[in-house]
């Protein structure tokens, strides 16, 4: 079995498991989520992902002081989060409030794990959809019902060395696909083992992001995969051009950020999220004032980036839904989001919070601007398997020499079989 088919089979097996588990959890998803208003709630259980106990504890301490309700907080590493959630679906024993990676939403909603919060959200002024970035809200809206509230967000923008880009005529970075290609080519001509632009072969959204900039739908509203249509093919060929002409490395260079972006700037342009700013500041001591961030260059149709982040949901078996929603209101307030940003550098999904002082920094503002032209990958339960299959297909084209149209025809057929 080749690598691509193996990955797709693995994703399909996971989905089949979820379908079985969903049948076990389905009863809880349809139960009445109203709680007894006279009942006293002493404690709420909360699962957050990552190393979040210390980072989020201040938010929960404030909530306990205000309400008298204790928080039983568990922090789950992202690497084991998916399996832990699967186990909770099977047992029916989940927390009251759970942090959900935005790419998990469709999968676990389909499994019956998350409570429908539509009525609660529509009744809450602070949780109304218009208070959050559209790209994040779209990850919580499944079959016209809300199954979560956006918590923090992220998107991708273009990092570039201002000193080196100025030398090739783009002091503010490239504005368009054509300018990106031209700048990268000029920068690669500085000498052996010098490049202009990094293509991330391990980023599952990279090619899809460029396809959207070229007008591709990826998957239509009626569930048809269009990954082999001209808009998608042209975008992948555009990226392939960087590797073919040597302006992008064809493999991971195995170098630290201080060596690729710092110093001589072996790779002076790359796309990444806001977390990379602190990495640059901490790891490159020789390029202060010589780098910046800008919104993505415009493709033929737009400069669409990818929205990521996390949502807050209520587990479908929770007996404390009202209190859980109140906690989510607290966690997504501007005060709490500011605290969380100070502790984690996670950007708030609530748009009004961006009016606060920390987000007036010119580099942070770039990501706020990019979020206005940013969209999540399709919110469907099959997406994990689809994105895994993309990685091997992308590599086969850009590195393995596979014909773009033929490889995408095959990949599109496999994706469609998962959707049907």
C-alpha cells in the first residue's frame, strides 16, 4: 500500500470508529440541555488543551471568586487530545466545558459529543455571532446550529527580511503572486544554497490556501470535490514553480530559524502564524529592525489565508449547561482574553478585543487585518483524512515529479469517495 493510500485508509478508519461511537453518544446529544435552575452547582469540570493549567488558571480563579463555583481543570496535551476525546465519546463521560480545536468540531459534533448551544448563544448578547471573526464562527456552525463559541484565533501572514527585500525592489514585501515569484527568484540568485521563499511541505493547509487565492472552492456546497479543477491545479503548479527554478528549497534544510531567517537570510520569506514573532525575537539576535510581517500577497482572486484557533464547547452529557455557558461567557470576555493573550500570546477571536492596547502593535495589527481575509478549511468530519492525503499528493508533485493534473485527478477521486 503506498503512503498516500495508507494515510487515507487510516483517516477513514478513524471516521468509521467515530460513527460507531456516535451511535453510543447519540442519545445524549438529543437530550434536553436545560438544567434545574434551583439546583446548586459547586463545581464545573473543564478540559483545555496544551500546557494550559498555569496559563489559564487566573481566568478560572476570577470566575470562582465571582460565582463561588470551583473549576476542576484538566490540561490535555494536543498530541493526545484527539484520542482522549474519542475515549470520552465512547464512555459518555466528558467535562462540562471542553476546548475544541477548530478542525475537531465537525468530527465530534457528528459523534454526538457536543451540545447544541444555539438557544443559549442567541439569548446571550456577549456570545452573538457578530462579536467574533466570521472565519472562527464558521467552525462552530454545523447544520445551521452552533456547537461552540470561538475562544482564540490565528491566521497566517508573510514574514520577510526588510533589508534583503529592499535590495531586490520590494521594501514592503511583495504585493502579488507575480511579485512574490520575482522577489524569490532574485533572492535565490545571491549564491549557492540561497533561496527566496519557503514552501512548507508539512503544513496541511498550505496548498489549499493558495488554491483559494486562485478562486478554488476545494469542496462545493453540495459535497463535490473540485481539487482537480483548473483553479486548484494552477495554484499547485504555481507553487511547484518555486521548487523547479530553485527559489524554494525542495526539502527541509534542517537548520534553525537563526540560520534560515537570521544571518544572511538563507530563506528570507516564509508564511507562518503570530507565534513565530516571539521565536524570531528570541532566536535571532542579529536582525533586529531588519524583518517585518505583512498580509499575504494577492493571488488572481484574493489573498485568503487560513483561520485556525480553538473553540469552547459544552459536552453533550453535561448536567450543568447553563453554568457551563456562563463560564464560556466569562472565558470569552475581553478581560479574560487579555489575560490569556498576556500568558500565551493567543490572539482573541472576539473582534472588539482588538481595540485594546496590546493589539495596536503594528505587527499584531497585520494579523488582525489578515483575519478579515481568512477562512477555515471545510468544516466536515472527513477533513482530517482529506488533509493527510493532501500531504503525500503535494510531495509527489513538487518533489517526486508526478504530473500535477494526473496526481490531483487521483487524489480528487479518493476525496470524493470519502465524501459520498
